[in-house]
């Protein structure tokens, strides 16, 4: 698995767009709206090397902060220009309101790509990058408010261990969110999806990334992944409560959610 991501890291974003026709962006936006983080939230994004979830988190929290500031200023109609200006300056320096996102990935190449993207897009505040294994996270117990893993859990050798670690590092009241390819229940769509996955995706991998084998592996890993109800049971076995899932695009992907209560 390590070799697969080592070889596809540089073309990872282009391939995601090509394989999903860009829809992966919408799925990640839905994940962020489901999370609905507020300023001050501490997020751990596992297997998030390219920064997609981290950047969305920062944007989301910034826009919440901006709305809060506007509401605050509306309620203080009689503020002087200087007070309004100071308030804006203060907000600019704390645009995330103490929020932090820690991106943890096992793959150095993926982290490298993410850091380059962050630099290019101007993300620095409230963002850190950590090399680490989902099955043995290098963090203390009860540390994070939210744990996310997007299109990463199916590449973990021991899913049960990764779920236990997610539970361990979350604070009581913390939330687990997993976005992953899942199982399509509609038989016709399922057949079409299989055809696309096995006939088209490896070819795209060869054409775009010069790597047929890695994308053949990715397709096979999706098929081997536990269906929605089975993953839900595994998340509950790890100790999470109020576990549920939301199918997107008829189950091509699903968002699983659970709480450490």
C-alpha cells in the first residue's frame, strides 16, 4: 500500500478528478457541512496527506468567524470607526479562533504534496503535518474534538485497530467521521460501476499517472471494503455510540459518523 501511494502522490489530485469526474470535491464539501466545525475545534485528519479536508476545514471555520464578527458589529451600531477597525484587525490575526487541524499521513510523499499545496494556496495558520500510522497514532488520549478519515480507511491493514485509535485520541463528546467508497445496492448501477471501475480506472491510471498496477489495486481495495452495515458494526465495536451513515450517489460513497460519549 505504501508503494502505491508513493508512486501516485504527485498525480493524486488529477487522478481523483478524472476518476470521479470531479464529484469527490462535492463529497468532501458534504463531509465538511456534516461536521459543521465551530471556531476552536481541534481536528485530526488521518490519511489526509494532500490537505483536501484540512483546507476545507480552515475555509469553513474562517467563514463562520467572519459571520460571527459581522453579527457582533451589527449589534454594536454605535461603535466608532476606530473600534470597528480594531475589531477587524484582531479578527484577522485570529481568523480561526484557536482552531487547529493536524494532518496525519503514513506516507512522506503524500505529506510533501500537501505541504506544497498549502504553501501555494497560502494556508499556514492553524495547520500542522505529522508523519504517522493510523493504527498507532502519535498523539495523546482525549486530545481532538473531531477525527476525519477520507478515502483512507480502506487502505489500513487493520481497520479495527485504526478505529480503536480514533476512539482513543478523541475527547469525550468527540466525533468520528469517515468518508469512503462503499457498496451500491442498485444491481444495474452496481454492474455499470464495476465495468467503469475495472475497465476505465486502470486505463486512466496508465494514461495520467503512468501506473496501471496502483489503480488496479485501488479498485480492488474498494471491492474488498466492508459494506455500510458491516462498517457501522465495526465502528460500534470500537466503542462509538450514535453511529449512522449517509449514502451519497446511491452508495458509491458513504459518510459514517459516530460519537465518543
